């Protein structure tokens, strides 16, 4: 079994603009995230992004746009010797299509856990909204709530998990 660091995308990995991010030029990687990923990778964590992308359901952008951003991020990570294990995203928006994957529902996490045989007790999820925390809680994973776009020093080092907080 392996442990995993799950991350929300908008507001954690990249800058939350308070509107849909689907153009390459609007996708800015947040300060601190590369360092954070390096630290967790070094500590043996898989890195998995879990993201709601309801703009697809609304017709604002397409799956290909999402993939383009993800490829950009994967490339950026690769150049820093970081391997992103996987991306899961929910393309649905509740008033348009119902689904079981949109956070706070936890199907994306459940899929990831099954696919990679992840040990939930050693894993955690970093998010910038309560629905990320609820999603993590639904599968028994510890959630770490941050302010949007603020990768604080406290969470940079995976060892903080061992200290009580
Ligand atoms: Mg977010
Ligand atoms: Zn969905």
C-alpha cells in the first residue's frame, strides 16, 4: 500500500481567480506548490489532483481545455523532477447533470484509492474549500484546509503530520 497527497486544483495548485480557469495564460502555478510537492514526493507520497470542473457541463470550456492545463502542469512538474501520479476531475454541474463525483461527493477519491491501492490512514488532502474537507472526510482521509492561493509554511513539510495539530 502507498500513501497519497491529494490536492484540489484551483486555489491550491494554481491561482484561484474567482472565475473559471481554462485558458493556458490564466493558469498560474501558486508559489510554494513545487516545493511542497517535492517535499511530499521525497517522503514517498503519490501526488493526485482532484478537481471539480463544472464549467464543462455549463459549456464554458471543454475537456480538451482541462487536459491542456493539466499537461502544462505535468510538464512544469517534470522539469522539477516531480511526478504527478494522476488527475481526476468531475465535468458535471449539479443543475445540469447529476453525478456521484462532484466534491463534496467522494467518487473521485474512491477511484484513486482503488486504482493505486492507497492507504487512507497515511494520506491527506489539501484543499481551499469546505467541500474538499468534506470529500476527504467521506472516505476517512485527513483534510488540510488552506486559504486560497496560500501555501503556508506549516504544510510545506509532510512531517507536520506527525506533530499534533
Ligand atoms: Mg479550490
Ligand atoms: Zn461529476
